[in-house]
């Protein structure tokens, strides 16, 4: 009987590694598809607008699976080309990207008279959304901000990136270093009480450690929430059905 325990542990570990490898491979494949629009959004019929903001080094197509699921459930989904390396992969400064997002949203709202939107940000995309809502008066346009594996407290991996060639042309790598001036400024002051702010994280995420993703809920208005999803890696947030069910639940909760 004792000899069976290591074997069972090895089988579970092998299944976990295979699953993680499969989802990561899918995420990379979708990312390499670039920023082409899979489906044109009809903003004239947009009752539940949802903006998707992708992470560092990713592209709009990294959201392919999540986008299809949201559209199937009646959400009006759109994304923005955030540029970066080869005008494709997201490496630009977070403040500049948040300003770019703000201008895009203002134009859309003015043209189509959109109601308040929800933002889903994966990894660095969550920091872009947070900066927009908190520092650029995005609370006037946004009702939900849901972040997926976002380094709200900085990411220790960014230290390696900052002292590599990445740090020479991507200011956002330095911004995501723990206790960077950007992270400290972003955490100063209260988050707008008009916006539901949800951080979804996993202790199995080895790209954004869970301690980096947990929000400070002290002295809040009850609009800030942390949700742990056990067993998910960094790619799983936008691929796994279990993650989608939580995302969908939180979007609908913000509509009540």
C-alpha cells in the first residue's frame, strides 16, 4: 500500500504538468495570431459592453476563447490594439496605454452613446485598467474592473526583465517591479467606490505570484474583492471554463 502513494503522486503531477503545458501552448498559439479582429463588434446593439485588455507581450487574439464565450452569453465584447514590439506585442508604458484606452473609450461612448462598460484585464492589462479607472477618471465610464493574474503589488519576475535587454526598450517592465514608483503611486489613495474591483488569482500561477495579485481591502467601500481560483496557471484564466464561470458571475454581479 505504501508503494502506491508515490505512484499516485507521480500520476497527479504528470497530469498537472500536461494540463499546464497544453493551456500554455494554446495561449502562445493564440497570441502569435496577432491583433486581427475575429469579429466586428456592433456598437449600435451593445447592452453589455466588455473591454478586454491583454498582458505584457500578448496580443488581442490571446483572448480568443474568452471572447467567444462572452459573446455567446450576450456580452458586447471589444478590444484595442495596444501596440508595442512590431506594433503587435504589448510592451508600451502603462500610463501611455491607459491614456490611449481612455481616448478610445471616449470616442466610442460619444459615437454610440454606450452605457457603462466592464473591463477585463489579464496580467499587465489589469494594471492598465486600474490606472485608467483610478487616475484618468475612468470611473465615470466603468462599472466593473476584473483583473486576472495581475501584479497589483509588482512582480518579482520583472526584476529579471528590467536588467535584461527587455529593460532597455520597455518602460513597463520597470513599472512592474515590486515597490516601483509606479506601483507605489497607483496604490495611493482610495479606489473609486462607484466601480466594482475584483482581482482573480491562483496560488498555482507561477508568472504572477498570488501575493502580487491580492488587493488591499482595508477601509474599502465593499467594492473591492479578491477571488482565489485553485490550480490554475497564468494562461488558464482566459482558457479554462472554470475561470470563465467566475468571470461571468462577477460581470453579472456588477449589473445588479
